[in-house]
C-alpha cells in the first residue's frame, strides 16, 4: 500500500502541474525564479501536513517501533510545525513580490491555494482510503470507471436528450443508464472483493515489504464484515436476488447480505449521480480557458486531469463516509487506536470514547467487577 501511495502521489503531481500550467505566464516566470519554487513548496507542504495528519496513528507506531525521536517530536507538535511552515511560505511569497507583476503573482498564489484544496487534499484522501482497507480504494475507483464506460455506451446507443450545456454530448439516457449499471456493478464487485481479507482489512502499521499479505494474515475479517439474514417470499419482486445464494438458502428463501454490500450501494449512488459533476466541473474549466484537453500525458485521452477529474470527488466522499459511518464506533476503530499508539491513560481513554454508549457501560461494569474482586 505504501508503493500504491507513491503512484497516487505521481498522478497528483501530474494533475497539479497541468492545472497550474493553465494560468502560467512563462515570460513573467523567467523574471520570478523564486515563484516556481513556491508552487512546489506549497504542494509539498500540503502533501506532508495532510497525509501526516490523516495517517498519524500509522506514523506514530512506525516511529515507536524504529525509536525515531525526530519523527515522534514532529508528530507531537504537528500543528505548530504546520503553522510555522505556512508562515515561512507566506514570507517567501511577500519577498518575491515585484512591482511589474503584482497582479500576476497574487492571481498565481490564489490559483496555487485553490488547486491544492481541490486536487492535492482530495488526492491525499485516496491515500487514507487505501490504508483504511484496499477495498475502500479499489471499489470507488472501479465504480467511477464503470460509470464513465456505461454512461458512454448508453449515451451513444439511446442518447437523445441533452443533459448539461457544458457537455453537449452528455445525455439523460446515458446518465441514467450509467447510474443503474454502476449500481449493479457495485453490488457484484463488493460481493467478489469482500472474499479476500487482504482487500478488506485496514492497515494498522506502515509496511514496506511488497505483498505482505502472502506472509501474514491481515486481520480477523469478522471484525470488519457483518452479515444480515433476509427472508424473501416467493411472491416478492426481489426473488431474483436468491440467484446469488447457495442452493439450500435459495430453497428456503434466505439471502445473506453483508454490511459492505450495503456500503457499496451508497458508494454506487454517489459514483453514479454526484461524481460525474466532477467531470462537468472540469469541462467548464476547459471551456473557460478555451482548452481542448488539460494536457497530452495520455495519448488519445488528453491529460491526467481529463481521466481523473471524477476520481478526486469520489475519493473525498469515500474518506468522509468511511470515517463517519464505518470505523467511527466499531470495535475495529478501538483496535486501530490501540495498535497505533503505546498503552497509556490517554490512549485508553481515547479508545473508550470511540465506543458506543452500551459498550462503554459494559466495559465500566467489567472494570467495576475487576476492582471489586
């Protein structure tokens, strides 16, 4: 997963470069050598601070294992260093200002800030998804790809009604057909991917050895997947869903649904309805600056931004969804906190606070019994 993260970083660098190039004036840049450095200073700063913040438990555990006092010091005072580096960048920007290009420089710094917010921070969300479990990275990426393909196929086959003025070739028929195809694909893909523990399990530590899952079982899948028993009557319209059940369950009308399949439905809805608007936003940006494509990185397809515009929005939604509804109050969240930090009063209290109220009461009764004996 560490190496996949580097791949995401390279793609992010390419997208960042393509978008900054839209507003760049090479003649003025030649007279402002420090300004080129500032573009990549703020990119590096955003990448470092956001990834460290979102993956701090993993970095903390790595620093403890390696006895890296410098990294531990940085993690402890992360917020202070974030502000300090930001102030340094601000001072460098002020010192770089020149009378002949003031307006251009202020336009550029605004462009840099917005691009980091729209591109870099959302790309770091994809990295965080990766460490929450490979499945939270692979499935959303595949859902967006599936939606792109099937929206195109339905559009060229049945498309008659224009969808949005920014993209005249987009049709309602393609949009609706792509949505239902994505929904169907999402459930099937989730059903297949959840069979593999190394897809489902989150990463509790930084691992630099490739294919670590070959040597070690990642986690107890029962902590991640929960199954629900659903009975479907013979008259029900949804009887066809039993095709995915065993012969015994099919005969009794029983369908087993996992919590991840339900999560996949939510992700499919977002990928089919909301994520395409990331592409519409990119189309509007290209039209605003009279561009055909953002670049020529991928022959025949344009730039990286043309291919990954919807992925950024999808990645951020997945990150927020997973941390809000999947790991927030689960026992696995407690296990991750415990595994990522040495046991102390603060770490135990933090783990206790993540538990639901009923589990907090059970734990309090358990400790009361232990202390009473």
